[in-house]
């Protein structure tokens, strides 16, 4: 499904992003005008294929789905793209903070001092065989005092910096980048999904004071805690909104597609007195015989349904809330493991497609005992109203992240391209030749 954006102004730069999820693969093309305004040029999405829990499980199916989603976005935007930013939600993401300082001797801090500090910080990163996705300075310290955004021009005896490092398992990241390359696209950069989502729906103040971001996907829920401007802790819960769909399908003996429709159309995380009196059809109108109204349904009836294949809404809500209770308990354990509980607990922000279930924020707030709100991407010029929703926060965040162009210490002294272009080069010349061969065979 593609979305047509508003007419574009004169652009200085263009960014393209792909969010490869287990339920949906979505793409967005964003432009930056000469005045610095960001606007969505086009977007597209389709059902996922070849992806499970954030991992590539079928290279061919994943590459085809990625190519399809990008082509929909290209048609919507009226412009082709050659390279994209992609989000990584699985791959054993882990977050850590590295601190380093150097002697200044009380003099004024110059650009060269900051560069030397960041170069020394490069040697402090110990990935232990894992892939470094990000290594970004969060804030600087002057003689041990934290919270300095820009130390240049200030005096200090010692200059320090806290580096936020995001690690991932190498093989799953390579599979993801190769799936994108097999879709005839270059990888501009790989961004951890919690960072991208946080970029879209957390304020600078929230990230500074402390906030938990809970991204509920189809098969995985990422629980991340931000404080001091950094992502300080991350836990992955191996379940998501897909577990609710499966529970509905199992409870009523219906197809997964029917269960997904019921969850989205009539499901809710909060019960109401009228639920016991409301009957909801299991089958969509297209599956009903005759005129589609009072006609008998086609196919077997759901368990507990009447002769028109309708179930009591209260029974559906009971299944949904029971499964949500399990998920919320796991989220609570993850928050406690990270240290975001008790007196340290604060605002929780829900995002991801699973957060769009009606009443989700109220349910989570009651279950966790903490203030909860939904996290949505900003309403950018040209963004379809349907994309101003939690399910598209990571996608929009990827484009916003690219436009923000955050410093990565691995690029200091080598140029910005040195960090991200390695993703595109890592497969070597043979992979490039094979991609060209596949493109020629497909199109000619």
C-alpha cells in the first residue's frame, strides 16, 4: 500500500528508510528543503515476508518484500532511491556506556582537543567480536562535572566524554544488509530500532531526565531506558502483539488472518459493560454468502459463535487482556532488570504497531503502576495521517536520524562515510558483481 504525499518544494537532500518488521515492511522517502524543513515525499508498505523476530529467515522472500515496499514508496514520491537507512530490531541488541578523559591543564579547549578525546575513545570500545552499530558522544565532562553539551572555548584541567555504544550480533546484521542489497539497494546505515523510535517520539528533555521506551512489534518487544541523553539499558522480550493474534485464533478456532482482523477492528485492552451485549462477526463481509448482511457465513463457524458466525465481544476482550497481562508482566520484569522501577521509575512511552490496540496505554498504566503515553512520530509536512501513529515511529525516526546526522566517533579522522559505507562494502567485490548480475537478469 502506497501513500501519496504533498507537492514537494526545492530540496537540498533526500533520505530513504526501510523498516523491516515481522508483520510489515515499510519504506519512506523524506526530503530536506534548502531552508532545513523536512517533508515526507512518499511512503509505502506491504506484508512482511522472510522475517521472524527481527531476523532474516528467507533471504529471497525478504529481498523481494523489501524491493516491493521501496518501489511503492518510489511511485508515491515520484523519485527513485539508490540507498536506504535500515532499522535493526533483533540481532541481540545491547547498549553500554564508555567513559574516557584526557589532560587539558587548565587551558582553553580547542577543536583539536575534542578530536583527540574522541580518537582516544575509539580505542576504548571493546565489542568482543560483536558488531558496533553506534558509538556516539552523549555529553562531555569538565573536571568530572557532567552535562556539558559543547566544551569548546571552555577551560578545564581534564576533559572527558561519555560514549554510548550500541552492539549487535554480526551475522543477523549481515543477513539484513544482504537482503537489502539483494533488493538492488545500497545500505546507507544500520540504526538500532530503539534509537530510531526514540528519535521520533521522545523529547530531548525526556531523554535527559529519564524515560522508558517500549516498542511492541509483532514478534518482539524492545524495552529501552534513556537518561542523561543516552540509551542506558535495553532488554528484548521475545513476544509481541502477534501473541495476542495467536491466542485469539487458538481460542476461537479461526484462521490467523481472521484473528488479526478481529483484534484490530473489535479488540481492546479495556473492557466495558456493553461488551457482553455486543456481537461481532468473525468473517469479513467478503466471506459472507448472498448479500453479505444476514446471510450464512462461508466456511466453518468459530468456536462459541452463533449461526451467523458472531461472537460476544466480551469473550474477545477477555482473550486479549489475558495475553496482554502476560506481555505486561514480561515488560515489567525487563524494566526492573534495567533499573527503571521503584523510585527510579518514571514516564513510559509505548510505540510500535502493537501499541495501536485500543486502550493499550490505559491498560499498561494500570498494570505497571507508572504514567504511560503513546509515542507517535511528529506530523511532518506530507506525512499521511495514517503514518502519524506508533506503528510508523521507527520508520519516521530512521529518516529523522539520518537528517540529524549524529556524530559517530569511529568517523573522527576518517570522514563520515567511513562508518556507514562499510555496511555496503563488507560483502566485497564478488557480492557487488552478483547484485549487478541479478539486476540485469531481472530487468533485461
